[in-house]
C-alpha cells in the first residue's frame, strides 16, 4: 500500500508544479534571460517578447512615441497615458520600463505596459 501512495505522490509532483505560478522570471528560466535587457539585446528579440529595461526617456516624438536610451543605444517606445502610472519623468530620470517587443518589417520598438521611476 505504501508503494502505491509514494508512486501516486511522485506522479502528482509535475502537475502540482504547474500550478505553483511563475517565479521572478516569467519563463522560469533564469539562466537564459536577463532580468533587465539592454537596447542592443532587445533589437534581436522576437516580436511580443516581454522585456524589462532600465534607462532614460530622452525625447518625446509625439503621438505617444518616445526615445529611450541606455548605455548600449536608443530605441523607440510607444507609451500610452495610463502606462506612466502618474509619474512625471524628466530627461535625467532613470526609469524601469516593462513592455513587449514590437517588430515591424523595418523597425523594432517597445510597447510599454508600465513605467516605474
């Protein structure tokens, strides 16, 4: 009887893990994805990849398009009003941006979900 109980417990373990929820990294694969991406890395990522970036928003291009800069380069970001979370951001402010890669035929930008100052 004990063998059956142990076997049932072992068989259930992978299923139980599926309900545990994601860890810090949404893919639960901490060794293959950095916690914070830089611009150079983001440019090579596929469409819809979730990213976290740290840097400065340096320019408002109009129509919710902004230039973001970190030590590795610059990239355009689409930031809707609600994504600012009430923050007032100046050019010198370092922010953390949460968003998704948006790839077009001749561009890569970030669709921003949230900004933390």
